[in-house]
């Protein structure tokens, strides 16, 4: 009777490693699908029409078809805004190969934050190629978009602006809010960005 030769240990180890990697890959895909499906729809971004740092029109239509992260800042802020801007630079580096991701900041100090000031602000953080979109509009329009569009507090602006990031899907729907000073929230934001980028619709 012929006995089957046992597999050499290197071959067996390679097979076990391949199975483990396949299992991890399957788990990651399932978690991304689960993460996306569990994201609530919190609100719809309303129609708006602002101007970006290059004085070009930008509104809801320019968000559709993209995954967007939106915050409200002002360039003279010495408090949380630099922290929020640094969070954006990290997201920019992490998702540098994801052109469908837009990082958007709306100035809550539009009288000072002219297109030239906003353009220089982006340059100060090394983001000049247009992935970080900085918007300005008349103050009343900004306040309305913040409070009634993104459901964020807008009392005592500019100092009293929110420190949260809003995540918006390709259909212009707000899917989550994330604190700028919470590493756990920021890690969750990255996971949810990955999940929404994976969804092509």
C-alpha cells in the first residue's frame, strides 16, 4: 500500500498563511460593507452657492458624486482650527490616491477670509492642488448653512463654531459627525470614508 507523503513544512506553512490572509481580507471587506450599511442618513445637504479660494462657484452640485468631509473654520482662529487643519492634512496624505474624496472648509469669518487669504491658508498647510476646498459667502448664508444645513451650532461666530467634521456621501447626505479632538472618532471617520468610497453610487 502506498502511503501519501506528508507535505513539507514550508509548503504547509505557506498554505496556512494564505488561508489566514484570505480570512483577514474577507473580514475587512465584510466590516467595510457592514460599516457602510450601518451609517445612518442624518440629513440632506441643502442647495447652496458659495465661492472657493480661487473665487470659483462651489455648491451642492459640486459635492454630488464625491465623498466629502466638511468643517467650519476661520483663518485667524488660534484655538481648534489649526488642529482641524492638521487633521485634514493627515486625511489628505492617507487618501492621496482617492480623487473622489473632497475636503471642504467653510469660513465663518467671511469678511476677513477673502479668496486670497483662504488660498494662502491652504498653501500654509501644503495643500495647493485643489483637494482642500475653502469656501466663503455672506455671513448670513454661512450661518444658515451651518445651523440648518449641517445641523451644527453657529452661536457667537466666528469663535463659537463647531469642532466637528461632517461626512457626506455621494448623494449629498450627511452620514456622520466626528470630533476633531478624539482619536477614536478620527479613526472611525477614516473607516467610514473607506466604506463610502467603496460604494460607487
